[in-house]
């Protein structure tokens, strides 16, 4: 069954969206969309460096994304606004990645796969990495759920309960780097944020509790993954963008349904 | 026995001494109120005591295993987060329906469990924050300007609730407020803060202290009168309720 590239592609997409769906809720609640974007753009630099030093793409992406997050913390501590710091970092990383790739001969072709995704070309190893990473992300979120939620709601409430909100923020940053690595072959660096934001936003319409929203986001994401891959095969369109378009469709339906209900 | 103590705590921020050698101690069962003008470091002091800020010098000591129930000045719930009252009470730890119900009742609320936090009125919201804070039977209840956005009768009734909570849970209460007369009527001890501790004692002692009058003007003589008045009034109310 796993010999079929379509099956592998669908499974890879499902693994990625389960993780982005739940983590995306935190990104939405904490208004970290731009932060997620910066880390995803950093992934392009990560890919370039991996190609240059013949490293595993996944390792390169995670390390680069974490470095960008670290530099971001340094910059904001030094008085830059979060907005400006992220703007500088995201685009510097993206541009630097493109420049480095142009210096490597023969790497240009493979880079576009990481910019826009190439989920139908994932191998068994990729599949294992994607599902392994996704399960780690989901497991950690499950384990830390209550603490993360408290810290997200109010740092002071967390402190009073003996929870250090800065450590929880750091944890979310690490998970975000992991998710970027998990999703980069599915939708590509430029569209990863979409998989974080859109399913969670669609889920908001129907949820009464944070847990309900997380589950609904996973369902919305899975639906988008199935519809998107199906659509891309039918209309011969790129799979990653097709998944995002499907997610946008689900979001639109959710908004309309939400309006009709109220 | 001391539950929570600050020993010569100083906190510097931006080259400015927000807190200057503040020493205070809290014993079980007492209600202590910190009063002070805007920018006097009241909220900073509470945040140092809960561990959100590290003092620049001095030390905060807590009794072993001290449970703090904290009611923040304001809590913004992002509209992107769906949250029922019942689910909110489960933070940071899941609690039984029975405990949740009882806490809501103690805070003066009933039957709000399935409502969304975003749909509550200001008074209900503050009471839900209070309910959450008392759910684990804290040793110390801390409130930071907990009646912000409530009208005068609303905050008076909120502080009466605090007294009821103290009686029921037998916890110490440390609160910060700018509503002098309302708060003082419910306090055992008042600490007047302006970066440093200006004066402290029973409400009567503090209201009469020159340092306090200097900070709040002579008009506060009226506040004390109001305090007396309010106090009588409460008893009046209570006897009515008892009669009904």
C-alpha cells in the first residue's frame, strides 16, 4: 500500500495537518502568526544550508528555525519591536536561503520543492519522519496542555500557580520548529503558516472549549488534506497549494455556517 | 506563623526604584489591604510576591507548599479562544464538578458553567476569577484591583463577598485597591505604599497617619467617615437578610 505514491502523499499530508491543526490553535490564541511565518521562512535557509553541507533537511530546518527564534528573542530584548524584528528576520532568512542555493550548482530544482511542497514525492523515510514528528508534537501538547493553556491565558495566573510561562513559550517555539520541519515537504515553507492558521480559525466557529477547537482543527485539517490531494490529482495542480485552497474553502463554509447559526 | 513575607524587597525598573525596601508579612486569616497612589508599586509588589517578578534585592519567603489564589487586575481573553466558565475553572488543574459548583456559589454565582467567558458582565467576570482563585482552597488569596470596571455598589458587594470567602475558607487575603473607603471597611490591616511602606496598621490608625494624609489629602478624613458609614450599613444589611 505504501508503494503507491498517492497513498504516501495523503498519509504525509494527514500527519502534518494533525500537528499543525492543534499547534495552530496556540498560534491563533497567542497571535503568533507572523512568528510562525518567520520560522517557516527560516526553513528555506535551513534547506539551503542542508544542501550546502549535505545534512538531513529535517535537522537543518529545525536548527535554523530555532536559531531564528533565538535571534528574535535577542532582538526584542534589545528593544526592537516584535513586528520589525520578525520582518527583518523572516525576509533575511528567505533571501539568504535563495542566495546560498543559487551558489550551489544543481540545487535550484530541489529548492522549489521546499518552497511549495512536493507531497506526492515523499518516500517511506519522509513519511516516518513526518508521522514521528507529528506524534511527538501532539504528545507533548497533550502532556503539557493545561500548563500551556494557563500560560497562554495569563502569564501572571501561571506564575501564581507555580508555572513558568517563559518556559512554556520556549516549549511552543520548539514545537513550532518541529512542525515547520514536519510540514515543509507537504505544503512548502511559504504556505506552512496557512496550515497553522486556517484549520484553527475554521474550528473557532464551532468550538465552545479550547479542546473542542483543537479537535475541530484536526478534523478541518484532515478534510483539507484529503480534498486538496484529491483535487490536485483531478485538476493536475500542485498539491501543497491545493491543500491550502481546500482549507480556505472549509474556512469559508465555516464562517457562513457560523453566520447562519447565530 | 507567617504564610508569606517580603524582606526589604527592592525592585528597580528603568533606573527607577519602583519598590524600595518593602517589608511585610501575612499571617493566616487576616485581610491586608495595600493602598497607594497610581505608580506607587502596588501591582509590582503583588507580582513580586507571586513570583512573576524577581526582586532586585531583598527576599520573598513563602511557607512550604503555600497555595496562592490570584485574581489579576484584568484578564484579557483573546476572542479567538473559546472558553466556557466551567472550563476556565479547570485551569491550571482539573477540578470536580462539585468543587467548581461550590466555588461559584462561594463567589456569589450560580449556574454559569456553560456560558462563554466572553459573554459575561464585568461583575460576573470578576466573580468567576474569584471562584477560580479559591477553588483549590488557597492559603493566601491575592487580589489586584479586582473591582476595576465595577460600579460602587458592585465593588462594595464584591468586597463583602471577599469577607465571606475569608470566613468560609479561613485564608489570608492580600489585596490592592484604590477604592479606599470600600476596601478599608473590610480590612484588618492596611499598608500604605508609595514605593516604600509609608505607614501601616488598622484602618483607623492609617487614616489618621500624617503620611497617609499627605498622600491622599485631607479629604480622606471623609473616607474614614464613609468607612464608618459603610460599615454600619453592612451590619444593617446583614440583619435584614437574617430577618428574611
